C-alpha cells in the first residue's frame, strides 16, 4: 500500500518548515505533518484506500493536512501524541 506516497507528498507542496512523514500501523498508514512541536496525523485505513483508490485516498489525506498546516497545526499533546483524524472505508 502507498507505493508512491513520497511523490505525492512532494507534489502537495506543504508550507515551508512542515515535514510530512508516514508509517505503517497494522494494515493502515499514518500520515503526519509536523512543524516544530505542532502536528496532526491522519490514519488512512486499508479499507479506505481500497474503497476510494490508493492515490485519491492519499491525496485527500494530504489535502486535509496541508489545509491544517496552512492555518497552524495543533500543538503536541502533553503525552507526546498529536491530534488524529481517521479516514475509514465502509
């Protein structure tokens, strides 16, 4: 899953200083936008990627993160975690 995510992240052109990373979490993927001690994550489930298509699902997740980054990412929580949205399939 997420075979071309690096390329999609580059094309998304996030604001300067925002780093975007991704990692597997079970059968799902977490895509995280970070700027200092601020950040946000989207959990992209395997079901969502299958239902909407891998490319469109990743694009939607990146668009949501880019919009959040343009406004100001939420601060890291005291426990070191970040706000997380979940992109589910039916």
